[in-house]
C-alpha cells in the first residue's frame, strides 16, 4: 500500500521517509520508499518482492520543501542536501520539481542523489551516486533481481549525466565471492570515465535480504581488500568524511530520551509488518508489534532515539 505523507505527519523521526540529521552539514532527505528493483543483497529488503515491508511512503512536495527550509535555517550555512531513499529516488513523480525547489533554498551548497540509474529523468543536481554492482549483463540482472535490468541502459544514464557536467560517483556493493572480479572491472570503468568511486560493504541485518552462503566481512577485512584494490589499480578508494566534505554542524535536538513514557497518536501503518507510526511532540515514532488503530491515543515507552529516529513499544 502507498501511504501519502502530508502536513499532519512530522518529517523527523521515521527511517523510511522525511528528514534525517546526523549532526553534520549533510541532510538526508527521503521522499519515497518505492523501488523498481529487487536486489538480492538489499540491506533494507526494498522492492515489490519485499518480505518485510507491506507499505511504501510518498511525501507531499511543498510540505517537504518547507520542512527542509526549517532544518537548514537551524543548522546554518553551506548544507548539502542528499536526496536519499530506502527505495529508488527517481520513482518520486515530482523529482524534477523537487530538485528545482531545493536549488532555490538559501544556503544549499550542494545537492546529491542516490539512484540505481534505471529511470532517466533530467534533474538539477551537483552529484549523482549510482549503484552498479557488475558490468556483466547476466550477473547484473541476477543481482538486481529482475530480467528487465539493463546494464547498457544504466551506463547510458551515467554518460548523460557526465555530459551535462554532473559529478558521478559509482557505488558498488562488494559481495565477497559473488562479485569480486566485477568490482575490479567497475574500478577500471570508473577510471576510464573519470568517475569517483565509493565501494560499499555488504551488510546483513534482521530485515535485509541475505545472499546464500555469504557472511558480511568485518571492517578490517573489508579495508584490507580495499587497500589491495588501491594498489592494483593505483586509485584512492578508502574515503573519509573529509574526502566527502562532511563536517560537524548543529544537531536538531532530540525531544525524547530512551525510557521516556509518552502519549502518542497513531497516524499510519508502519514500514514493517505489525508496525504503526505514531506522532508526539512534532516527531514520528515507530512502534513494533502494535495492534492499535489509526487515531488511537496510546501510552508508549521510547526504546531508541539516535539521530532523532524513534522506536517505541
């Protein structure tokens, strides 16, 4: 089910939609949770074959822009807006208009976006982070979880943004023993086209898709391989916050503490099965194993508050 998020729902507090501030000059903005792929390794189990997520979210455009402006005013100058998603950003019907409106907000220094590059729309961003996990046609289809995936179309998408002067970063997920050689080919492809690279570590969470017989590496082993690829291809791959121009900035205050007991009003079904989203003190709160109805006023206990992302029981 697609749930439309409007002005009756705060945009801070939920992981699947809204605005996420991690105390830096980069703000994550999530406006859709829909995805057109079913990647076999997806860390959030997105797509129409999702086992865990019966609902998707879509945020009202004008409301979203107004709330972004408020957050930027609080945080100060030179903010990067990262258009992010637990799905695919380009599935948002008003993505072109959204980027135009964000560009007009004072103190937005840069706009970046994450995408699987399967839906081309000509938008105004400074950097585009593209998920490519193999350049082989057969393997890329397998990893994407759909026969409709075309690596040639994805490469065409990438070239179009390169030609218009947008900075391109290729962001493969390295899945040990599955796409080891593919990562080397992607590195060569990025070097040939003067693209940046951001290799991601395969992760395995409670609600993620698991690749059979593949265990996530620890960070030491991951970076050890990164160093080997750096030497083999004569390229810098290990990126720091400084490399990404990320620095500390005022953090939006958390309004609840772990252990707080709060009265909240149920507003929507949640992203997970048997989860509801409640509202209190201008924040969204996700409540697992909740059987209450929309508009019920309930008493809850806050379990998690990190980065203004709230979970309760």
